[in-house]
């Protein structure tokens, strides 16, 4: 992903959340990183697709759940969420745990992320 595809989406003064990071894949898709709710998500036709995570240890992210609305499955949405989560972990020097089978499958197809896997 090129740097020019990254944008910061400010939150309103009413909201108490941290600044959300928005990544544009194209004009209709934005992935938002909600650091307070520990998830990456995107709006799809009035519904949400998401990748959730926890921090089981310092500097370790456990990607534990992926959800894509049924009508949007098979279109690469989960892969986009997983890639964004992994790139976030990589840029912050975190190790990762793939508790979610979708993330585990993605890692098998993308060996470039194997060095980030935390031994469990």
C-alpha cells in the first residue's frame, strides 16, 4: 500500500475516542482502525465488516475474529481487513497471534508475515 493511500480521519469533539486511522482502498472502501474498541472495520452497504484483536501481552496482537456480511463475502473484504491489521502490527513492531482461522489462512498464503508470528 502506498503512503498516498493513507489518510487520518479526525473524530468530532463530542466523541471521546482516539483519532481513527482511515485507509482508502478505493473511492467506496475505507478501513477504520478503532483503537479504543480494538478493531479494524469498514462500512459496506449499511453494515460493517470487522477484524477484532486483543493485546494478550505487551507488543503482541491476537487477531481473534473476522466478520464480513454475507452479501459481501467472497470479494476479498476479509483479506483487506487482515492485511491492514498485519501492516499495523508490522509498523509498530508487534508480534501476532492468529486465533482467527481467516487470519491463519491469510498467513499461510502470505509468508512475508511469518517472521511476525508469536510462538504460542
